[in-house]
C-alpha cells in the first residue's frame, strides 16, 4: 500500500482469550487476513482453554473509556465489531462510545454463552446491552443466541428465517442468523441474512466434521472489515464466508484436540 493510501481500520471490542483462538486476538488476525487493521479494546479477561470456559474478570470502567478514546484518537475508524461484553461496566462503556460515534457501523456478535454453556454476560449488563442491540447495523447470532434474544424456541428452518426477520424488525439491524447450529437435515451451515426487508440464503462454506474454536469471532470481524472497505451487508457476509473457509482449511489442533483457525 502506497504511502498516500490509508489502511482501513476497525475497532474490535471483546474478551481476551489466552489461547488466542477467539476474542480480540482472533478478531485482529481475521481483520488482517481481510486486509484491514484492527485496533482492539479488551472488554474482560477470560480464563478458558480451547474446550472449556472457567470464568471472566472485569476491566475497570475508566480503563475501558480511556482505551476506546485512545483507539479513536489514533485512527479514523470505519467500523466497530463487538463480541463478548461480559460486565455492566463494559456494556455501558461500549454503549457510550457508539452513541458518540453514530457514523460508525456496529457489527455485534451477541456472545451470550460459551460453547460449554457458561454465561458470558452479567445480568446487570442487560439494560445497556439491550440498548446496544438497537445501535447495531449488523447482528450475527447463532441459533441459541437468536432464541435467547427473542425469548422463544425456533423449531424449523422456515421458522428460523422468520426469526431473522423478526429480530431485524425489533432492532433495526441487518441480521445474519448463522446456520452452524441448525439441526434440520440439509440446512446445517446455511446462513440466513435479513437486510433491508430482504432475506438471502447463503450456502455452507463446506462440510467439516470438527468444530474450530473462534469461527463466530472471525466471521463477525471479517464482516466488519468488509463493511469498512465499502461492502454492503450481503457482499460483506459472502466475502467473510469465503475468507472463513480459508481460515478453517488452515486450522491446526490444540493439545486438547480442538482446532484453531489460521491462515
């Protein structure tokens, strides 16, 4: 890139995963793979391995506020990606930041529980988090997260498509309902994108038998990166799925046997 050209920059906000397979460390690597620089602010510190989640520790509100301001001061940001929020302090700090930067598209990955079932959002954070949902330009829930956000079961693929539209109507965001958890025959891995009142079905990126760590983080980070370079939502998701297939292909196993994405 020439000296006169400016690298697109996004801000990734999420947990710090000591394995490097998820959270802001994965966000940064995925954004770089998409040709975009990612500033990163840690919402909370997590104690986890590639297969189990133990607990998370909070980051003080003043540290969060100052870190967010430092990122915005250092670069002209083009998008914000939010993953795990964790605490009330983090939810309120992020909400305050995005309210002050309304021009920045917000891609929100509603990480509410770990894959092992541990809660990743304090109950005291819910009021601010609900307001944050309505600030999002794009939401990227999986099936359990969509059910949690809508407070109802999703019982079929057609119901999932309706749920994506319902969630989009409630929040005003484009919704990417990820299909990795779909139990319906022939539909696993098919993502449902509801944007501007239109529903688009995106096919799986390819069959895989394992469950790599950090795929949700990577997908949302690359969507934010693609939006930062000027893509509309559906092309951004298509581009993100294509890059994710390369990250999955380059995966390597941890000592516990669960793969980590790599390119």
